[in-house]
C-alpha cells in the first residue's frame, strides 16, 4: 500500500482492510459496494452466491479452490522429471495454492511402484523452515496454526478411513507442518474436500480410462494435469477431463497470464462468462530428456 501511495495513487482509490470472518461479512453486506471478487473456500463462496442473488447490478466473481487431480501415465518418461513435477505441483508454497495437486493417480504395477519410491524419498528430503533461513527451505509455514492443525486432522481422518501414510505429515513449531503423502486407494468413499496444504493423496489405477473417471469424481474442477509421453493418452485426457486449466508434462500450478483463469463445476464464476473449453498448457517433453533435476535436501 505504501508503494502505491509513493508512486502517486490518490488516497481512497485502493484500500486495505484486514480482519477475520466478521470483517468479510461486514464488507460483503455494505450497501455501497458495486461488486465482490472473492478467493477462498467453496462454503463461503456459496454463502456469497446466495447473498448476491437477485442483485444483477452488482458483479460477483468467485474463485473457490479445488481438489485437483494429477494423473501419471505408465509412459511418464524420465522418472526424475516426473517426481520433480509432482513435488512442484503438490508442495510448492507449502501446498497453499488453489491449483496445487491434491490427488495423484499412479498406475498399478512396477513402473508406478518405482515412481512412488522416488517420490517418497524426495518428499522426505524437503526442508521446512523459516522463509529466510540459511540454507533456504523449500517449504515455509501454513498461513496459521489452525491451518496446520487442519492438515493433520485431515490426515488422521483419511487414516481412520483406511488410508496408508507413505510419508506422514508432522507438526513442528507454530504453523509449520512437514509434507505428507497418503495412499487412499482402499478408501471406499474418498471425501471430496480441498486440503489446503502439503497433503497429497495417492490413488493407484488400471488404465487411462479409469484414471480419468476417478479424476473427474469431484465437485470441483479447477486444474488437472497429465504426465505422459503418449500423444494418444493426452488426446483422450484433454477430451474427457473436467477442469478449467489442463496441463501436460508440467506442474499443475502453472497457468498462462494471457489465458482465462477459472474452472468448471463448483469453480465457475457467478457472472458465468467462462467457456466450458479448458485452458491448455503444454510443455514439450523433448525439453525434459537428459535434463537433471535436483530435489530439496536437508
């Protein structure tokens, strides 16, 4: 805010109001506002949607998170590149991006097993520390201690339902929590929730058709991704996946600033101007071959 004022922006053009739930409620109920652009949970978004119903003079746009799937093909190519992409998708910003991978679909069999071993090893080596610590960490804290506790609570709930922790998330001081990976393949009714933090759910699958079917089994539809060297798998994936931002052979958190940003299902905005066609982001696999990828180390 100080920088805006220093470059000459008149006072009152932009204002910063900090607070918790009560502050947000008061702002949304103000008669003087012309619109709301909201980023947050689906539950709060639905409350705003109902509140602004019948008020066509006010603009409402909602960005309500996601339970984003990432599908790893049996033809995933370079294993280090694949693991690097998963780490960047699930644990960048300590898992606190709306487009982070929450569900990871890995093929059953030897190739998938090899990938899981590498992924677990890399995840255990992720350093979690203060943002300006030396050596530099890969992950910092959650936004609050309550947010960190929520991740641990979600992990415990998945464990109670039959999930098997491959890397168990652990509480550290204050709002710090280590990344977790949990195999939820054997959970009959997997909760369709957004766990906004470093908790990655793994599901083993048989065939690209089943992977896409499982990936689409969500009320969210923000981002999705496929790691595959097979063009025919990509064509099937992009034709059948239900998501607004679709990536191939790159992290899910990547999105072009020149393209629309939004999703489908419970991710659509209330102005409803988004096309049902996804934004496609590609990385040429040839650029990956022969490249060395380093993981965060202790």
